[in-house]
C-alpha cells in the first residue's frame, strides 16, 4: 500500500507502516534466520553476523548492487530513497531482495538535511528509532573514541606532574614525551557544534588536566566509524583499535592506543557494534543498518560485514555509498571492494533533474530556502547544459568494468520532455536508464527501475580496480584526480609532498588504502564550481594518517570534521506527543 506522500509527513507514513511491521521473531522466519542468530533490541533486532556467516559459508552469494549519485545539490538527490525504492520495486516483481544502509548522524538529523531514512513511500522504518540513536552503535563509538582521548590527555597530565621514577611506580609505564603540538585525535560529539571546532582544554590547576589546544569532530567522522565499515570480525576490530595514532612524541614517533593500553577497553565499548541492525522499508523489505555517513573524509559506506550477510541471505543485495560517484563510488570501488574481495554486479546512479539544472548554471541551491522557479518549471536549455555531469559519472562507473543504471529520481514537477532528455543522454553514454517515482508510489513506482537493475545484473562483468595496490601514493592521487574528477593534474604544497614522499619510502604504509578528502558538492575541491570543469588542478595540502583503519587521506581543500548548525535547524520542529510518547516532526 502506498500512502499519500504529498499530504503525509515521513514520520506519519512510518507510524502508519509500523502497525504491520514484522517482529524480530517473524523476521527470523521470513528471511531464514535461526533463533540464536537474532538478538532482539526492543522492537528491533541485531543480527549475529558470525553465526550467520558460519552457517551459510558454502551458500553462493547473491547479486551485489551498489547505489551512488551524480554530484548533488546541498539537499541531496535521494540515494537512500532510491535504495529503499529499488528494494521495494524488486520485491514487487517477486525477487528475494534486501539491503544495507548507513546509520544517520544526529547532526544532520537535527539540522538541515534531516535523517537518512529515505522519504515518502520509500522509507526505512521505524523512523524514530532509526533517526534517534537506533541500537546504540554511534553512542558506543563516541564512548570508545573519547576514552582514547581520556587516556591520552590524562597521560600528558601525569607526565607533566611526575618524574620518571614516580611515573613508573604509579603507572607501570614508560614516559612517552608526547608533543602537545602534534596531537592527531580530537574529541567527538554527534551534533553539528561549530563552537567546538577549536577549543582549549585543561584550564585550571595542575590537577585539572594538561592545558593545550584541542578540537571536536562530529561522531561519524571518527576513525572508529571508518574501522567499523571495513572490519571482517571482532578479532580484526580488536587489532585495529590498538593501532590508532593518537599523537606523536617529541622525536616524531607515533603514540598509539596500544601504547596507552586503551585498545581493549575501546573494544569492550564497541563489542556490540559489529552486529548489524535489522530494519525494513515501508513495504516490509528487509534492510540492515550498519556503519555511518561522512564520505567526504571517511569511507562513507555501509559495512563489509552487512554486505557479506546480505549476499548470503538475499538473491539481490543493495548497498549504498555516500555522496556522488566521484567520492562514494570511487571509495566503494577502490577501497571497500579491495578490502572485502566482493565484486559488484551493477551500480545505480541516482540522478535528479533538479541537480542537473544546477550543474547547467541554475540559481544557487541553499538548504532551508525554497527552490527557484528554474527548478520547478520546464527548462530544457538549462537541463541540457547540466547533463554532462551525469555523463561524467557514468563514464567513471564504466571505468570499473560495470555498466551502470541511471535512476531518474522523479519529482512531481519534472516534465516528460525533461525526463526523455535525461534518458536519451544516459543511454547514449552507455547506461541503462529508468524513470522512478518511488517517493510518491513506493514499489509500484520503481518497477521500471527494478527490471532495469535485474537485467543489468546479468550483464558480463569485467570489474577491475583503477590502480594496482603497488601504486605509490602520489601516483594514486594523480590517477584519481585525472580519471575520476577530470583534473589536469595535482599540485602538492611543499609540506604535503614531503609527507607523501616519507610515506612512500616507508614500507609499512604500502598496503594502506588511499582515502581522498574532498568536497562532495563539486567534482573539484571548490564547492562553488559546478558541472564538469576543464583546465584545473587538484591541490593537496596535507595527508592524514589513519593507522587503525590503514588509510592515507590526501586532503584537497579545507574540510571541517565538525559541521555547523544552521539558522533554521530541524530540531525546532521535532517534539513528543506527551499523551502517546510518539516523536513528531522528523523528516
């Protein structure tokens, strides 16, 4: 049943759909789980992935479907909505389908973007739990991350307050001589709190901590979230949580979580996070939720663990990558798939006529401000000028050896002529193309998309990475900049290039993944540049080292790990019905 998405808010659709939502026990029967593989958490459940994987290890994998997008407007172009709609559409044509989406951050949920539950009739339910903490993974990551900072900052205080003999007697540990100007990690909080980007801690007396500059990032930007996305099991998580670089000593040597003996306690906080949470769409297609967003600096993918489960449980498994194909798909392609050993069958490129008009030179799109008429009335000239952005992303996906499916995520203001222009351009670029009205019509509106994806899964697949693992860091960055972003080359600051050379000459970094750090709002490093610009160079100003995740992160432009809250945030409209206890106003 499709609800009236024009008249009903997302939280109202979720509330209506939840009345018939299967219980954890019913889900077990529905998707073939055994009783001890379901870990109930309220009216939701986590899945014991190790038991499921061990039981189904000899079962062939299903078809692996990745969902990405063109370069988005600040409003987003509906990857989560498309992922839910695709699952609903494939369910409508009788396929055994499921998927995995990422858990939303409290920052965007209470700010401008809203939750990542999809929307309209292509919605993940129950929406309230999904939007407000779910089964606690982000909270556990915050505690583990901040515990590492407690270990570091308290250690710095004790090293200042005691001599070597006292320090050894009191702590049983050597002096680390931590350099307060080279503390790599900061604190995290899962809200957009710009006032915490740059802070001073330890004010007061000698027993009130070590006085120094510090910082906060949003929780989902934590290296621990990146680690959760890529680990294969609890043992892998435990090992990586001992290898995180917290700071450097005064001789330039890394000081790790293992050095401070905090990795075990961090693992204790995160022990439950390795099991995905089971939810469903508004049409009751099973969908796991695991790992988090923030793909402009983190990996921004749903987890390898959930994908491994989904490929065993379902004939068709849908997974989502963050932001546009230049970021999300590129990291899925060259990082996640390399780590997992899994090969996708098809990539769905979510496209909107709204975003293509923006790339054609349309008026600025600002979250929280009504769209200009150019986006709600037919304008073929503006659309035609913006279509090269979609074609660019089609070509990127094809370089991986995959034939993509373009999903035209339709709004009610899109005209037939505009839709046909996009369809023709997509097909001429070598992609399948399908119109989809899943937001308004649920699975019935996504049947054309579902059929196109099903057919694409049968195409011959020549999946290959953009570069071999032996490729040096600067050569990888050059390849990504030219082949994925469309740059003429890369310009390194002297400091960044020196750091890159140092990393290239140290064999311990040879197997580290290259995790590009770049804005999601442009193919370039500059958020104001739209479309497919020519004649530009990608500037790299630094390379971050995530030694637990084993990522080297070249930074193009300035990226803040702590977003800001807007002047008209969503939390102003969120409330609780005091008679029923139900949350209202989420979107």
